[in-house]
C-alpha cells in the first residue's frame, strides 16, 4: 500500500487537481490510440524499402502521446493516486476504513465527488457506495 492514505474529505479536496490530470490523460490516450490504429493500417501496406511518410509522422505522434501519458501518470503517482483505466478515467485513492482495512476510494471522470470504495483486490466490480459515516 502506498505511504499516503486518503480520507474521503482529503480525496475530495484533491479532486480538482486530479480531475484536470485525468481529463488530460484520457484525451491523450484517445489521441494515442487513434494514432496507433491509423499507424497499423498504414504500415500494413508499407514496404520496407519505401516507408510511407504518414507512418513516420504517426510514429512520432504516438511516441509523443505516450510520453505525455507517462508524465500524467507520474503526476498522479506524486499525489499517491493510481489510474486504473485510461479509457474512462477511473482512479483509486488509497484509504483505510475505520476497522483498519486498507481499501481504495474509487472515482471516475464525470462523477462530481469521490463517493465509492472497493477492497484492494476487488477492483471496479467490487465498487460500493461510501457509507454515510465514511472513511
């Protein structure tokens, strides 16, 4: 478990910063995926002795996007937050329940606040609403 454990209040206070990073991460991942899909099509008909100029540019775009994605993931890691899905902006904040069990507070891009949790090994499928007397 990471050193930083969040309370629900701390996670929600960090959310504006986390949200901006996750928005950028999801958008950049979409650009990367589009470039890779197009690159696969271009290189399928490319000859080794005559590379398609579009392939060269698409490789550059994909590499730039990948570097940006790594940077965004690093920014999340710096605040102790883990990205679980690039497609829908799902992130987990490490936390501890009142009974001492270490869990994740779970938030997805588009949600107004951190309002769910799941066991460390349960993932999104085990996601549950936070109780009123939250973590």
